[in-house]
């Protein structure tokens, strides 16, 4: 699965700050974006504002994680352009020292729902048997040498996003 814009790299490598223009069919539905704007307002207690363009142009991956026939979106929060009031650091709402969040926008009969996902350095969609699974990689903080990566797979089960696998791998091995 490809990023929009293409960007599947570790945080240290970073991404271009100016994503290429997306075609209209490459953009998230307006209702999904509105749901995400509501999520931002909720987590920031009204003190966090992200530009509509930043949200619209943020890198994301697309998958049908809940198998309803409509795309779902995991947003790469590293590229959001946000402002926080009261001197707070806006990026702290989504990112820690080494990882950032990948919130998931899930389509459903009642509309769009934002599922806060675990943080990591990279996310991708993989097919496991017949289902799409979200795979998140992050630096393995349990490894003092920092020479391994923690890999977690998430699948949609019983109406919820659940971690279904976790392992450590050496960088460069997939």
C-alpha cells in the first residue's frame, strides 16, 4: 500500500514538508475530515487547532480494515501543521520524543469514527490471509542497544481495532 504522499520511512529520515498535490479521488471524504477535526478539538480541549489544509493534505494510508467495502484511513500526524494556545507545543498532542500517533478513521453505518492508534515510526497495510492488517513499527525501547524494531499488527475484530501480533525484528529485515 502506498502513502499519499509516498513516505514509508523511519522518523529519523523524515519526509518532505510539502506533500505533492493530491488528486480529488486521492483525498479523504469530507465527513472523515470533519470527524478528525472533531477528534483534534476533543484531545486539545479546544486549545489545539490544525489547519484544514494540513489535515486534508496529511500523509495517510488507505485500507478497508473493517471490511465494510469503504476505505479507512490511518493518518501520519508528523506532517500536521497545528497551533496550541497557552504556550503548549502542538506536536506534543501527537508525538513523543521518538514516535508519533497514527489515528485511524474508520467508516461505518453511523458515519466516521476516530480510533486512537498506538504510536510508532512507520505504518503500512499488509494482507494477512484475506484481511488487511495495519502494521506499525517503532524503535524497540526494551532493547538497550536500540538495534531492533518492535513490530505490531492490528486487525479489526468484533467492532474494535485489536493488536493481533507483536514481535521484534532487526532493521532491514521484513
